[in-house]
């Protein structure tokens, strides 16, 4: 319901800005009231531009993050087998939440290790406490993972 309300407010603001633009651009109108109206229109137009530029920047960041352009490092409790070789890839499932993430790697895991994990991809699932699938490579003292 909240998203619909925000959408309606944004549409109403855009319609109001268009009406104000039409009234303020009318060359026949004169006087101090119309001068103030034109100044208000210019101010609101600047605010709308900044708002839309911010939305565009946020959308670009979210898309780039989801595609692995930004990395995230976390200390994670990793369930894995003892024979996971350095350089070897395994499918992993990340769960838990931001404060206490856990990861299960491979099909048969029997030991838990607290390790530094380098993630490339969006961490939205972890923030919303949902499981997410990763393809991970064992390093000497850490693990490097990318979204599947």
C-alpha cells in the first residue's frame, strides 16, 4: 500500500509541476504574483531535476551491484569439507542475516570455519534474511564468491 501511495504522490507532483510550468511560461501574465510564481517554478524544476538524477544514480548503483561490479567482504561461518582444495570451485548457499551470516559449501560438509569471504554481487538476500546461491573458489586463507 505504501508503494502505491508514493507512486500517486510522485505522479501528482509531476502533474502539478507541468501545470505550474504552463502557467509560468505564459508570456501575457505580468505583475509581482506572476514573478514569484515563475521563481517558484524554477526552484521546483531544480528540485525535480535533482530528485530524478538521484533516482537514476540509485538505479545505476543497484544494477551495477547486482551484476558484481562492487565487492563486499564479510566474516562468515563456512560449513565445508576438509578436502576443499585451494583454487577449487564449489556451489555454496549463503543464509542467516547481516550480523551472523553462514554459508554451506559443497554437498557433504562436516566442519565449520570462520573465514573472510569476498563476495561479488548483490547482498540483498542476506539483508532480507533469505538464502542465496553462490559459486565460490577456495583461496589460501579466504573464499571468493560470485552470484550464480
